[in-house]
């Protein structure tokens, strides 16, 4: 059994933080997928592997899947999960991010953070002496992307060379998928309305990485062009958490970007449908698609639990291949 005390002996080998998916590095994504596949085959090898550990979980936005999957993952590994809401912390009364991160590092072995600005999770990571995992910011959602690529790999046997269309907002989920395409060597076509494109810096970074992996990132304003012949169509909400005031303007801007049976018919005949959830049914996706035979959203949601269990194990032990498990 791997203990937290043993894990610190190999601290230099672990990915220090996961603030964006790119932090996994060139071979890290495949290592995480392989480790997750092993976890799904042999869950008992992981049970209690981090007994005695403690992981804090700051949730500054609502969450169903991320909170419950992370808490369950920690429990399965034998760790104490401590969910922290900012209004219950001194952070909510003006204690600085820096002081909060330093104090929490004295008690915990890792910290997951769901908040608004990516800069805040980076500030926490800079001040913390423990690994920090981004559990969603306005700009990134790396934990989601891990489950997404796990689902793609399970469905198609490989990431290399498959074609995926993301239809909607160039948001946090889209950014992490773009990084996944760069790391994993698949083609991602992103269709957004004008003005809702992904961050050009994230696209450029992923394209540079894709030169080594064979990945391709294509941007368009035409959902049908993006969906044409792809193996998977992906949707996320048009109005992300914190942008509710823009809801009406977004519904108008995203008209024509609903993933419906007609748009799915442009994709490969065997194409699957993915969605990070929660879904706003009737906006970005119709009931007929999300509840239809192409939908893999529940498999994708289940994979959140497995990928996050593997991620916590890898981050805390510096054993990304699981070689130290018995
Ligand atoms: N996909 C996802 O992150 O869901 P929650 O917001 O419910 O955590
Ligand atoms: N883009 C969505 C993802 C929710 C998991 C949001 O940030 O609200």
C-alpha cells in the first residue's frame, strides 16, 4: 500500500499541480488514461492506497458531478475529503488567497479548487506547498477533459486521428478540449458564433503541441461544417456559471447552434454525442439527441469518478503509471 508519507519521497516525479490540462505534459495524458483504465479493471488495487491523506475542496461555484466524484474518489483512496465553501472560510471575510493557501497547506495533502478566475487558482497554487487541482474556472476545466478523452478512447480504442466537433461557446470546457486535442493527437473542430471564439493563446499553444502529436484544431462559425463526418459531437451550455446576466443575449447569438438530429445527421453514421453536463435541454441540445442512442453522456459522467480517482492517486504519489501499487 502506498502511504502519503512514502509518496513524499518521490515528490519530484509528480505533476506538481493540474491547473490546466497542458500541465500533464507530453506523455502525461496517455499515462492518466492508462492509469484510469487500470483503475477500472482493478479498483481494489487502488482502494485505500492513500490512507491517512486529506484533501481540501474549495467550491466557489455550484457543482454536482465534480464535487461528488472528487469526494467519492478521495474516500475510495482512503483520504479525508474536506469540502470548503468560501463563505465558510475566512477568505470570505477578506483573508488573502496567499494566506489561505499557506494555512491550508499545513493541514492538507492536496487542494482542489472550483472558482471564477484562472488567475485565482494559479495564485493559490503559487502560495500552496501542496498540489492544487483545478476543479473548474471560467477559463479551464481539466478534470472534465480527462473524462472526455477517457470516454473517447473507450469508444474508439484510440485518440489519435479521430475527429470531434465542439458546438457552442469557446468556454472553459472548450479550452480544455482544445488542449486535449493538442496532447492527444486528435482533430477538434470548434464551431462558435462570432464573438464567442476560444482564447487565441490557448489555441496557439495547443496547435504548437499538436505539431508533435498529429492533433488538429480547426475554428469555424458553421456548426454543419464542424460536424461533417466527425466521430463525436460535443456540446456545453451556452451560458456558463457566472454569466447568467448574458443569458438572453447568448440565446440569441447561439441560435442555430443546437445539437439536434439534423446536425447529428451531418456527422458519421455511428457518431456519438458528448456533453459535460449539466445540460440546458432545448438550448444547446435536444432531448432526442441527449436521450437518444448516440448519447454517451452518462458513461462520460461516470468516467469523472474514475479519472479523478486516478488523478488524485497520480498527483499525490508521483506514480503516474501505478507501478507502486500491489
Ligand atoms: N461537468 C461538471 O463539472 O459538472 P458539475 O458542475 O455538476 O460539477
Ligand atoms: N461551461 C460550464 C461548464 C459546467 C460544468 C460552466 O462553466 O458553467
